[in-house]
């Protein structure tokens, strides 16, 4: 019997769970930052080294080691208003223009095109596997179930987070891929489109946040409207924010409700006018 200095073997099944438990006490130096993925606004760019040193000390205290060579830094800026001044590079940390966060690829200009290209490429490989199963005698009904479980699940993975950043070209590529799947008899033509499936997922997530005060997203939910007068019944009483960023999940949901109310008002007015 020998003692080892490591906690969990890398690549083991309990490794991710153990890391999540260990990071429970990891706090940031500046309150506006986040841990594991350190998110620092431009106003606090001078705290980058302090945050990294803090994480290094925490890792040593928990029998871990911060690998700077595998860490990357990305500077997010708007394509319309590019940041002219970039802070100096961090020691032993590579600066990149593309980063993958929890399986979603995002560029420094908040573009999701590379993520769409990646998932279409992976889904195309899965289509080849489905063709092989069909050649071995598997029926169409079973193939459609596998398609929904594997291919469609890859396309819709974390869609409420990145769908708002997808442009019209990205959405057209996804719809073209789905039409290809229809021609291969892996998906029915009268089934929901990708846009409709994403809308259902958005509505389901938004309803889950509204109905559960302990939901992890409740902390970033806008404040609720407080008024004493009676208004038309709505799905929620959340106040609209001033950011007006249609790419944000909550902003898309709030704008959708505003659009539906305006549409109902127009329809009622047209009916009265006809009478």
C-alpha cells in the first residue's frame, strides 16, 4: 500500500463531480467576476492577474494545480464597435478569438457560426451511422427515435443560450440540414422545424424559471412590476429591462410577450372596425 498525492485520477467517472464539489468554496477577488470561467468586465481589467493568483492559491490549498498552458483568454467586443485598446497578454496564457464554453463555441464578436458548423459536422457523422443501421435492417420508426435522441439533441443542446446570437445564415443552414434529414426519412416533413423546437424550449425554460424561486437563473431575472391597477392578464409580471439586447434569452422572451399583446390589440381593433 502506497500513499498518493493526487485526489482523483484524470479521466475517471467521478472526476467532474469531485471538481464541482471542490469549487464550492472558490470565490472571486472582485464580486463582478465569476469562478472557473473568470469573466471580467473592461472596467476591471486590472484585476486579471489578481484573479489568476487567487485561483492558483485556491488550487494549491485543494491539492490541485492551475495549468496555465491549457488555459486561454478571449476578449469579447462588438463587431460594430471594436475595442481599440487590448490589455497586455497574460503570462503563459494563450489569447484566442474562439472559445468553447460548456460545449458551445463562441467567437470574440459573439458569433455562433462556428458552433453551427461544428454541430452540423457532428450530426452528419451520426447520419452515416444511421445509414449503416438501416443497411443492417433497422426499421424507420426505430431510426427516427435514434435520430431524435442523438442528432436532434445535438442541434438543440443549450439552444436557449446561443439561439439569439445565430444570424439568418446560421438558421438557414440548420433548416437545410433538417430538410436533408427529411429526404433521408430520418425526420417527418410535417414535424416541427428547428425554429419551432427552439421556441418550445425557450418557453419551457422561461416557465420553469417563473415557477421556481430556487431556479439557478432567478438571480438574473429582471424585477417584477408592482402596480395597484388591473391590467390585461399576462403570462408574467416581469419588467422589461433597458438593455434591449434581443440576443439575450430573457429579453427575447419579454419581447415575445409584448409582441403577442400588441398583435391581440390589433386584431381586436380590426374586428371592431369591420363591424
